[in-house]
C-alpha cells in the first residue's frame, strides 16, 4: 500500500474542491526558494545521461566525503538498500527505526521480511543491539527535528560495525544544520551508508537528484542494481552548478533562518512552546485528541495544506515565503477561533 506523504496537493485539492492554483502548499520540507536554473546546453536534453565527472567532484566537495554515487533521489536508494544488505549479510533479520520518521524506510525493510523494532526520541541502548542488526537514523529527524551529535553517532557506528550490522543515516535535512553533524567524512567501513537529498535545501525536489555516501564496494553494488541513466542530463547540470554556488548557498541559509524565525513566532502565538524542527520545517505537537486532525482539516478548507503526521498528533509546517505569512496567519487565526467556539 502506498504511504501518505506531504506534497500530494492534487489529491487534497480534489478532496476539498478547491482549484490547485488557489492553495498555499506548506506540506513538505522543501525550501520555498529555489536555485535558479542555469543555461542548459541542448546536448543535455538530446543525449542519454552519462556519468558526470564535474557533478561527481562538486558533490565530493559539497558533502566533504571520499566516495559518492548520484541517483534519481534518495527514495530509490531507500527502496533497494534492504535487498542489497540481505545479499551481503543473510544473517541479518531485524531493523531498528524511529517511531516518528519518514515511513518509507520502515516500508522497505518490512517488504524484505525484516522484524521491525522501534525506538522513540532516543536511540536504542547499545547493549540492546543484536548481532547483524540494522539501525536507521534520520538526522535531523523528519518530522520531530531531533538531532543527534556526530560523536554519538560515531559510537553507534563502531558498535554496529563490531556486530557486523548496518548503520543507515538519512541526512536529507542536514544542509541547514550549523554546525553540521554530518557523518559524511566518517565512512571508513562497509557497515555505514549515508543518504543525501539534493532537492530539499536547493528547493528543486522535482529534478529528482539524490546521493549515497558509502565505501566503494557499496557504491559499485548500488550502481549495478540501479542500472544506467539514473539521473537525467539536465538535472545533473543543475545540481553541478548549485553544489558549487557557495554565494547562493549562504544567502539561502540566511533566508531560511529568517523565515523559520518568523514562522516560529507565529506558531508560538497559537500553540506555545510545543514547536520543534529545522530551517526547512517546523512541527507542532498537540496532546488533545483530534486537535491536530481538526486544525489540519480547518486549514484545508481555507486552501492551506500542511502535513498531518502519521500519528495524527502533530502538524508539520513547511517554511513559507515572506509574502505568504499573512495568509497563513489569518487562516490559523480563523481555524483556532472556530475550534474554540466549538469547545
């Protein structure tokens, strides 16, 4: 069964009978400011895409790693990883995953017959991890914003390596974390892989570019199973430019930080100190039964689409553009007033 995510605006627009162009879509953690598309030569559209040394070198520098492979988004990597791991270690049967987090990880491991073990905000105790296990960490977590330090993760990396297990670190939102806690520089064995999303920070999720950082044997295995032409030519050209544009990256971080502060102030005025997240999204956790569901539906009726989390107890707000803040503020005020009148 397909999982429900943010970004499904067409379906939501149909459900509420509001034209798609009338919506304010804050349902994803994709930056509202997109990297400007550079001039793309015609050959990039005409030829089948090939390995790009320029993109490869740009990615190595940007992510500060020794080995990297480009793909058509990190989702394709998540889907195939359990299959490749089973071939590498058939003794592995269990995987530890965050209760709250991107559920495609759990779906992929479940499809391969793994026993799913869950942990909450804190990682499972090292002594709890069995031989040959898999540990998945989303850092920072989506949607909770929970961030584990690099030093903590290095302890788990060593422990999992000693157990001949696999450490999977999804760093889709790490670009906006300062100082960075990325593990990209610390992949020195065959028991750790790091997943990177390009589209979120650069605001270009539609071009479908992602990366995996791992040792060369892992990357060879991924390349063989993913097959040729993973990332289209125009997407490679765009990513190459964006990864090298340090001036734009600095400006992007400043803009996202400013808008996060503005959104935090707005959400705090309605919900108080129950807000967590990153510079790409903020999540409001609500305790009252059905409160998150009712607010979600109320916002949808006004053409504002946010993410109702899987547990239906939290709402994740993407970062709005400055010109969209007034509409969000008014819509939230209307919904909260309506709910208070019903109580």
